[in-house]
């Protein structure tokens, strides 16, 4: 069974997913890394590639079809992806789905520190990317990315350490498997 970790930019999903994969002895996979690599191959920033993807649906469908096929293999991956929870749900793929969130100010601060940019620039970056992604997911798949009803666990990491988030996920998995 796959374990998907989804959530908005700066929520801590990548950090938590990496730690979780290491803790449970699973392989970590990031669709964000794949998207960034595709942006580089096209000679674009992530933001520009997001905008490009709005009018080039094949950018998303190729990556998403790749992800769906990987999840169907059932390798027990920990998948860090904004859309993996929804793609597994819509395609009937067995998965433990986690949605990680944090308040906007915390997410802005995290991105500012990670990217070494001013918080106002980070806020603008987050807004533009989230608008672009929400629009694309709605048009391509009729998905409202803010709908968390399909997740097995919704976790707010605003005031939570990554190790505590990992522990909460493991505990919830145990509860559901008992």
C-alpha cells in the first residue's frame, strides 16, 4: 500500500514525508522534484513552468500518469505530492492518505527561509503557484485541492515538530489497521 503525503506549499510535507520514509524503511518519492527537473529541462523556473502547464495539459497528464502507474505497482512508497492523495482516490488505488497543512504565515516564513527570499516575495510565490495549481487540477481532473475529505489524516504542522508529525501519522496508521 502506498502512503501519500499531500498539502500546500510550505506545509512541511516534504520534510515529514522524507522522515516518515526513513522511519518506516520505505522509499521516498517526490513529484515536486520531478516537476522541478522538468522545468529545468524546459529552461524555466518552477513558477514559469506552472504557468506554461496552464496551457499545456500534457505537462500535468504525463507526470500524473507516471505517478498513477507507480502507485499501481504497490511498492509501498511514501509519495510527497500535492495531488497523489487525490489521484490514488480517483483511480481506486489503495493508499494511506495524509494531508499536511500549516497557517499561511508559517508557510510563508518556511518558504522565505528555504529559498532565502524576503517573506513578501515568498508570499507572492505561494499565491501564484497555488492559484495556478488549483486552476489546473480543477480543469484537468475536477479536483478541488482544498477538499480534505478523502484523507485518512489531516495534520496541522503550524506548531508541530516534524518528528511529532511523523509519530502522529504512524499512530493513525496503527489505529486504522487495528
